[in-house]
């Protein structure tokens, strides 16, 4: 799984750029444009862009966007949420 280096985690750019923190559903790190719909995630992935899919919670309708996303951020759920389980593949 990709990770951020210790130096990167301590950098001003990283510290100032963090928009959310939470429980990890799986190990790893992701970088990308923040999108709010599965369609946005799929469309930008098709153009070669990396995206983070943000949802309140996930549902089966989100799966296409979840597969397209480099990372998934949910407001509800946690390590055993639907998003976490799908992210682990």
C-alpha cells in the first residue's frame, strides 16, 4: 500500500492542506482531487486524474466511483463501514 513519508507528514504543505481526519478503513495513502459524486469520480478517472470520493456514507450505487477513486472519505462509518470493506477489495 502507498504511504506518505515521515518528512511529508511533517511538512507545512501537508499540515496546512489537511481537510479531514478520521479512522482508516485500510492501510495506505491517497492524493487526488476531491469529488462528491460517483459520476465525477468515474469521469475524472477516465481523463487520467486521481480523485478522492467524499460521501456522507456509501451505498451500492457508489461502487463505480469507489473503484475509480484513489481514496474514499466518508462522514459516517469507520473501519468496518461499507466503504472500508470495498476499499480493502
